[in-house]
C-alpha cells in the first residue's frame, strides 16, 4: 500500500459574511501538524475552500498521494463531480470565489488527490479538531482583511 498524506479541514464563521476561520490537520506517518487562520469579514464557503488550499499548499512532498477530508459538499462536489473544470472553461463567469477556485486548481492534482466527504460535527476526531481550531481563530480580535472577498464585492 502506498503511503499517503491525510488532510482534514473545516471552517467556522460568525455570520455569513462575518468573522471566519479555517482549521487544518495534516497527517503523514508519525507526523502531525495543525494550521489555522482567519479573516475579519469573509464567508463560510471561502473558509472551506481556503482550508483545502492551504492544506495542499503546505505539502512539500508533491509526489505523495493525498486524501482530503472535508464536511463541505460545496468543495467536495465541485471537484468530484467536475463542476469546477466546467466553471474554469467558462472563466468562472457568475461563480462565487473565482480567486480561490483558481488558486485551488493550481495545487490540485486529479491523479494524486482524493477528496472525501465526512459528516461534520460527528465522530471524526480530526474533523472535530479542525472545527475547534477554526472556531478559536474566528473569535480573535484584529483578524486580517480577506482581500479576495473585499475585492470581489467592490
């Protein structure tokens, strides 16, 4: 069996839009890393996307297989049902978050990355940990501005 990296992701938002955060757990063999970040004014879907993006961008061994676990049907279905590739061909016309979809497609490898839906707030320990990380950071003061969200709304 080939070794693979596991990426667990989740998001939190206090209002939609509002303050938001993402949480990520990366696992490979005995290695485990937690990552979180957030913005003062963003959306749930932006944080779901950004969690997957940051997780993938954090991988240094690009030749390894990656299993990405998320409770976001928005992200999982958009990739697994190949909607995003049609959106890309149409220049993301009338689609939300084109900046993040383009960024995701730069680091996504259809041959090496598998996206797996998990039920949120259930018995998946790592998904629950991602939720904790996302909630914690979304409550911090002085979160940065989500430039992509602000720019897209102007």
